[in-house]
C-alpha cells in the first residue's frame, strides 16, 4: 500500500478551505462509519461556529472536526468518486465549498513478489510554529488509508504490516507505541510495534466474524517521554474469507397451503444466514429446492425465490384427499449460489395441504327405515349415515340435516352426532297410531360451510326416511275431565249423583270393557259402579265440611282396561255444592264482661252462621220470655245485620256470673234460629269502666278450661307421689338383699391379704373370703415345721358346725342380729375370750414367708447414704436415727 500524498500551498490567513479540490486515495472496499480523510477549514476568527455538510449524505458524512466518514458500506468503482464538502457559518450565513475526489487504491494482484513484500512507511505529519508571528503555518495532517488484512492468515507470525516513523528521528531518539483495542486494550496482544524501528506487526490470525476492523493510534515520544508528534490513527480492516457455511434459522420449517390453490400462491418463507460479509459474495446466499416428496401429481409442485427464500406453488392439482403433506429439501449456497466455490447447507420444509370444502356429504342409502311406538317422545327412530371425504371434525366435514317434506306438524327433528356425523331422527311430539300409522320424510344433508368455488358437485344430498308407528295399549281417558256437577248440599246417602265414564283410544285392539274404581274421596261420600261408572252417595253432602273448598268438593276416579300391559286413566269429579239453610246462627263471643252499674255496660256481640247468603244475615236478635229475670235485667238492640248490643236494663246488678240466653234468627227461607247462652261476668268498675274485682269473680266461678287445668295438675302430682313410693319400696328390697351389716363401701375385710400373696392391692376386689374363716385349708399343717407357730395364731382344732344364720338382717333387726352372734360365740368352744365380732383382725394360721432375719443386704450399710430418710417424715424418724446418724 502506498502512502497518501497531498500538498497544500502556503497562504496568508483567509477564512475558508485551503484548496478548491482535495484528492485522496482510499481502499476499494468502504465500510459504514470508516474514516476516509480529514478536510481542513481555516478560520481567522477562532470563535466562528462552522457546520460541515456533504452533497452525498447517504454515502459520506462530515464530522464537526472535519473528518469525512463513510455513510454506508459499498465498493468504490474504478473511476474516481467526487462529492462536495460545504462549510456553513450559522451566525453570518456564509458558506464555503470544496470538491473532494476519491481515487481507489491500486490492486497489487499483478505486482511482483518483491513489491508485495515491501513494507510501507507511515510518516508522522509535521507542524511548525512561528511564535514571533500571529500567523500559524501548518502542514495539513495526512489521513492514513486503512490497512486491509485477510482473515485466517497462516503466517508466519508475527507478520509485519507497516513501519511508523517520524521525520524527526534523524535528530532525536524516538520511541514508538500503539494503543487501542487489539494492542493495549482487549483483546490485547494482537498488534505489537517495535519501539525503536516503529515496525507494526500482527501476532496471530484474525477472524472477521469476531472483529471486522481495528482502530489503533500510533504515538511517537522522545526518550524522556515527551510527545514529539501528534498521534495518528491507523485503521486495520479484516478482509473477509469464505470460511462459514450458511445456517438455516430452523432445521425444519412448517407451512400450509389450501388444497386447490392456484399456481403462484404464496406458501412460506425459509431463511438462512451466513456469518461472512453480507456485502461480499462470501455472504450472498441463493436458495433452491433439491427434492419434493411425494412427487404426485407433479414433481415440481413448488418453487422457491432464490434470493428471498419465498416458496410458492407453480402447478395446480393440490388435493388433500390424495396428498396431505409435502416434504421439500431446501439448499442455501453462498458465493451467490456458485456450486464450485460456494458453501451450502440444507433444511426441510414440511408443507401441509389444508382442507377446503370441496366434497359435499353423501347419504349411504337412498331410503332409511325406522319405527316408533305411539305416544313416545325423545326417541331416536332412525340413524342417517353420510360420507364426506373432507377432513373429519371440521366445518367442511360436519353435516347438518334438515327435513324438506313429510312432517308438516313438526313431530320429528334431526340431530347430528358430533362423533360419527350421523343424523339422529328423533320424535319430539307424541304420535297417535289411530291417526297416523306411517310417515315418509324427505331429508337433506349439507356441510356447515358452503362448498368452495368451482366445485361441480351439488351442495347437498337428499334421502327419504320411512317411519312406521307401532300401536300400543293406551290409557283410557274420562270425558270430560274434570267433570263439574252442581248439587245442593244435604243430599242423602244412597242417592244417585251422576255417571262418570271413560273412553279407550285403542279402537283396533280386542279388549273387554273398562272397569271403574275410586282413587280419592277425602270425605268418603261417594262410590262408583265398576261397570257403568254410576256415582252414588254414601253419606250426606255437607257444604260446610272441611273437605269443601270454595263450595267445591273434588273426587278422583280410576278407569282400567285389561290390555297388555294393563293401562289406566284418572278423572276428576268436581261437585259444586249449593248452600241450604241447614245451620242456625250462634253468638260470638261466648263470654263477656260488664259493669254492675247502668253506665257503661254495653256488650257487643256478633252472630256467626256457617251458611252463606241468602241463608245467613241479616240476623234478628231477641231475649227469651223465660225466665222472666232475663228481660227484666237485660235488653238487646241490633246495631247492624250481624251485630247487636247487650246492656243492663236496671240501674244496678250485683256482681257475679250470669248466663244470658239470646235467640238469633237468620234470613233463610225457611228461617233457622237458635238460642245461644252468653256468659256475662258482672263486676265492680272504676271510673274508666275497668273491672276492679275480676279476680274474686273468676275465683267464684271458674271456667271449664281452668277446671281442666287444675285436674291435670292433681293427676301429675299423684303420679309423682306414686313413683316416689315405688322407688322407696325398691330401695328397701335392695337393702334386705345385702349380706353385710355395714355398707359395702366401708367393708375392709377384702383388704386383708396373705403375706405370701402379691395381689393387685386395693384395686383387686375379687377375693374368696372363705380363706379368712378356714386358713388351714390353704396352708396345710404338714408344710410348717413342728413347734413354729405365731402367738396370735388360732389354735388348731376341728372346725365346729355353726348354726345356719339368716342371709341378711333387716336394718331394723340389728339388735337381734348382735344377740344371735353373741350366742354363737358363747356356744363355740374354740372361740377366744373376746367378742366374736372382732375376728376380722384374724390374718391366718402362720406365714409362709418365714423369718425376715435371714435376709442379708448385698452391700454394707457404710456404702450407702441414708440421709434421705430424714425427708420422709416422722414415721421414718427411727430409721433415720439408726442409719442416718453417721459412724455411730
């Protein structure tokens, strides 16, 4: 590479570019952001703010410091490239221009080996300052063209690149160094420089895919470290080599295309990348299809755009029902697809042919048959089967059925089975065999979505369904149902009321006549003839019965046939009872209270009649002639049709309870009347008209309810007393059954244990107390040594026969019981000379444990500490003194 040579003439200070045309030599391959040259703008006024611009801003841009950078990556043509660099003063709006001419560096392919190995010199630019003059003379800095170094070089290393030197090295001893990434910054050590000669070398192969270019800065200092030259920038571009194969983003690509698609239909795009330079042939990829499987109906159903990777259809005939999926092998090759020099890789493209509705459903038969029993609903009577070549369980496959004829009343519907796609003919309304014995339906089937355009098949398929109705035994039915009968109440038992018959709808079945029975008759007033259905009364019809609601009485009857199976039907008879005047009115309330004086003493009463108009009110109220005291003491006045007012006729009536009969007559025809007794309580009243001695009056004459309550209390009290007496008697019997004189809880005899028995203590209560009376039977005398006997032991004698005593004495006969015991003791020759009641302290005739003096401790007493006996209380004080007193 040859150094860039540029000249500029000396001139006096003048604002603007120092030259009109600036020429520079740069590398043929330009990368985006790469610095190309440095233009100088001379400003006599250092405060001017200059803005630089380019006539080709997309390709070249100028920084504020005058450095021209490449706007993008491109290749320079063999002819020089020209553009204009402008400078603009924002304050004065002045503008200056300079034409830049870039010439690509020559290619050294034809140069001799000697010329190629020649190391170029990079000379630091020099500058000279004249301190005596305000003017500054300066040599324009050179812009060093980039150094192009191919990647993956085989060496030998270190490989010399260029030599950097300063023209001052003739008079000074200089030291050279480089800084930047690749030198003293990571990755360090790739580039080194000889500090004496300035020889710049690379130490190992470079990889463009890791770092495409290195930006270094060269320095020149004297032996004291003083800078003697301005640093210069060195750009080292790594030239790309075709060392990377294309790589697909996915090894398997999936795409879809509808069946029947026309040629040119877009399917999918496959993409591969190459780590090499995409702007060079090493990274320019080309695609092609290597194979297609299956190859029907054509081996070239698809093509691929060799630059973009777009796959499209090129042939017609895609049919999912024949081929559901295609597999393509796609190859990507760099070097613009050059099969000789390019590297390649492959991937798989799987294209699924999606279904469209190009096949309508077709019935498997022209006629389908079914049958249904009459009066049945929600019954499937026929299955309609269809075939559809489209993809199952899709809208293009799912069938919809509809009836086009044969069912004007809408008795049938057709549902679709989602799994089998069959049509299920279902009955939705009851069918009468006597009316319709057969149906012939016309049905059509079609898909949920319409057929695709251009399909020649009809959009639907039709078939007929023949349905036979089966006759079954139906239930009889009453006519009319319900049946209404109007009848006056009071109809006597045994009277004929009406005839309630049913009909059998089975006209074509041979069966006997119907039989009738009663199903519901709440008041049990009616009966029905089982043959002819004639209804007669069994009791008097009463409109005022609790079973009559709103004058209506309901009874239900049953009609049964003898078919197979037997069937029955129900009918309701409604009897509307007309009222007659069969009830006399009564007074309400039955009791009342008034004062013993004339004022205030009015009592309001009401007449109550179960009958209804016109057999009820208005009512007439009057007092009877007898006894004479009634009219003498009382008077009654009607205040409305149903109400009257009873009051005293005399000024004063002694307090007490009086029975006042009142005659009430209704308005019926004929009239009905009754004498009702009103119990009036006359009392003394205060100024407000309230009774003050009502308690006395009530006590003098108790009502029926009070008397019943008192009787119930007396009965309950007697029952409690009787239960208490029974409990006391039972308790006395339990006491008589006890064998001991004292309470069993106080009996401690069962706690006396033999010394050689290790029982359960006080918790073990199951003992044989006979051992206390006959200890010799347990411990024979033969097992004891002769002459060894306890002093308190009972002497050995033959057991006498005691008289039999009563089982258990009555608590009241304790004295007799004690006397009998004394007599038995006096007659016993073996009894000790003390009361026989003290034998409970007898503990047997000797001990099988032997003497405790034979027990020896396994350790001496001196080896044990007995001080804890002092903590056991006064009962162990003696032992504490004996063993806990130390050596004494």
